[in-house]
C-alpha cells in the first residue's frame, strides 16, 4: 500500500503555486496577499478631534470649574472634511466635530458635554489638558510603515487596513475554484422522498463546506448516478469552472465503481493508501487543460478525513500558502484505542483543554465506522495512530490534528 506521505506529495504535485494577480479590493476578501504593503501616508493624516465639542487652547480653560466657568468666543464651526484653514487665538475656540482637522493654535478639545453648547459664546465648566481628545497625525500608522506582510489572509480587518491606506487593488492569490461532484445511483437530493435502498446525498454538501473552510470558492454540482457516459460528460462540462475537481464515491472494488472505471482510461491513478479511513484514493488530471482531480472514497467519514489529509494541503498551496497539514497538538488519551496494522488511523475525537495543568485530553468517539457520519458533528479533532501501532492504552500522549472551525 502507498504511504500517506507519498499520496500527499503526489496530490501536491498536481498543482503549482499560482502567480499572483492584481485584485480589486471589492474581490480581495479571502484572498492571500502576495506582496508587502507599506502605507504611503500617515494615519491619521492630520491632527483631528476625537470628540464633538470645542477646539480650545488648553491654557484658556485650565482654571475652568462649575463655580468659575470660562467663556470663550466661538470663531468657527469645523465639520469633518472641512478644508477651510482656521486659527484659534487666546480667548477663542472653534466648534469641532469628531474627525475634523484641529485648527491652528488649538491643542485640546473640550467635549460638548462639558459646555452649554452655545455656538456664539460657549461656557465651559471643566478644565482640559493639552492633547485632550486630540488624535495625533501618525498615531495609528507612520508613513512608510509596513501594514501587511505577504501571505496575509485578507479578512475583514485586513480589508479595512488596505482601504484606509488608500489601496484600490492588491497583488494577491485569488481563491481557488473547487468543483465538488458526488457519484452514486442510490443518492437522492435531501428534501426529496427516498425509495427503497436509497439514501440522502451528504458528501457533496460536506466536502463543499470543507473546501470553503479551506478558503476556496466552491461550486457544488451535487451528484450523478453510476452511468459512465454521464459521469464523463458531467465532469467535462464542469472543467471550465474548476481549478481543482473533487469527487466522492465510485473508487473502490465494486462492479459499479464508475469514477475509477471512467477516469482510469484518462490516466488518473487509483491506489490504496495505508490510511484508515480513506484507503481507496485516486488523483490525476483531466481535460485539455490538465485540470487536477482528486477522487475521494464514497463512505462519508472516509471522504471527510481524506479531504482533510490529502485535499486541504493542495488547496492551501493553490492559495499561495504553506501546504501544511492540519494544526498539530499533543493530548492525553482518555480511553484505549485500536488501529489496523500497517495503516495510519485518523480517529474522530473530541479534544478538550488545555486544563490548568497545561495539558489537553482527547476522547475518540465510540463509533469509528467509516459510514458513521453522525459523530463528525461532535468531533473537533483527529487522533493519529501511527502505521506500526495497533493499540494504545488510556493515558498515552498522542498526536492530535485539530479540525478547521474549532
Ligand atoms: N471488496 C472491497 N470492497 C470495499 C473496499 C475494498 O477494499 N474491497 N473498500 C471499502 C472502503 S475502505 C471504502 S472507503 C469504500 C469506498 O467506496 P467507493 O469510493 O467505491 O464509494 P461507493 O461504493 O460509491 O460508496 C461507498 C458507500 O458510501 C455511500 N456514499 C457514497 N456517496 C455518498 C454520498 N454522496 N452521500 C452519502 N453517502 C454516500 C454509499 O452509499 C456506500 O454506502 O468501499 C469499501 N468497499
Ligand atoms: O477507508 Mo474505507 O475508507 O476504510 O471506509
Ligand atoms: Mg464502491
């Protein structure tokens, strides 16, 4: 049987690290930045008010109190965005709004709540220190500072930063487009009635969600039956939409294992990998553009685990990220586990902690069958049992892989 490492390497070999493209900010969310971004400006770009109130000379109001309030002449009104130059001399002030530029001569802002709010001659009953409620130019970002490094995933915060430093577009790796297709004559769309021997189709929903969790744009085509012509025609029709195709089902030893049947003829390699679950696997390219395709087994848990182990690194590579495996943790097993000889097991499990002693514990779920899908809903991790190990007692310190979204 082929090793897990070899199969990961073969799948990664299907794709090259993409060239970045210039992506408009409107489409940049979820992409990965390809270059360092330095700010061409300081942020804030000018000293401005942090509050709605009055821009004053702090020395003028230093002695203000409810008993002895200070009265100042209001010489200007400065809304945010006002370009008119304003100067505040002793005994004067300017009404100012949050975000508006500080007038010359003023060094503090008195919030409107400390005043009577008058727009001609304002009465102030509390002192303000120099710098009060003033946001200094550059106190967020100094001009020329690097705000984002290459490899940054552009999430909501990064989007805000890019726009704030004036970027309209960025060199980035777009989200890979993943097409998901399931196969099986027994499958029925959820929501439709089941006939005898039929089941509701779940893999395409699950794998599409996992691919989205991995940062991809997903087209879930759904499923087709086990007719070779239909499978091939459907795949060919989907290639235009795909940077990678992921299928489930039809790759084992069955008389109707259609994916294996039609894609073997196209040069896709089908092998048995020393893993549990997820033994039957296929990988290769199809169509005129040699679109990468990874064919996962149909058993739902096998499809899920093999997506995380074999497909996810490929998608990360296509995003311009390190093609790393799921994040690793160490944890103590709360109960014994078994594993078939010569195969690496990925047991569905619940990881807890770390506790006060700094240690985490992990509890493999009781039902480990590759059709026992329900346990995936409560699992946040996979316990890895090495190929040369067939049993581990409770208390063993084990390798755990943390599942996305947890
Ligand atoms: N004689 C052998 N039989 C099997 C072997 C073997 O080595 N020799 N391997 C077993 C293993 S391991 C796996 S895993 C499965 C892989 O099966 P296929 O990839 O061929 O998948 P199917 O036969 O199409 O389906 C298997 C199973 O999964 C259910 N299924 C499939 N697709 C979906 C879907 N989209 N949604 C929900 N459930 C799905 C299907 O109904 C079957 O129960 O083969 C073993 N057999
Ligand atoms: O690998 Mo199958 O994936 O054992 O059920
Ligand atoms: Mg089969």
